């Protein structure tokens, strides 16, 4: 499957964990990230103060956070196609995190 090239040109924070993201082809996507914020990389973004430090990386043309978290711009552009997969991964990451907490 060919990988589309898209660039994030900007975003607005609409409400906690929800961004309206603009792309270079003139389209936009509104994404509520809260349900997928699990795991080692995305889990720390549950802290709203960290999530709100989101920025557009001028080289990669995607959203990035200070902890190194980011998303492929094509994933963001076509979020409805990827959302279910990310939700499933988040469930696995949350389950793994809870298992580690209870083992310790």
C-alpha cells in the first residue's frame, strides 16, 4: 500500500487532549487523543501539562511532544483509517502497564 506524504501545517487545541490539525492539502482532522494515550511513549501525555506542549516539528512536518512522542503525519491525516488500530494497541499497552504495576 503506498504511503501518502502529508505535512502538518498547524493545529489548535480545542479542549483537553483534542486537537484540530491542519494539513498542507487544505484538509483538517479533529482528533481526541485521550483514548490512545497509553504505553511508554504516549502514556506520559496523559499529563495535560505535557500534552499541551505539542508543537509542529518543522523538519518532520508532524506533531511532536517534548518526551519524544510523535505521530506519522499520514496517520494523523487519515486518522479514521488508523483509529481502531491505535485503540487496540492502547488497550494492550494499558494491560501490560497494569500487569507490571501489580507485579512490582
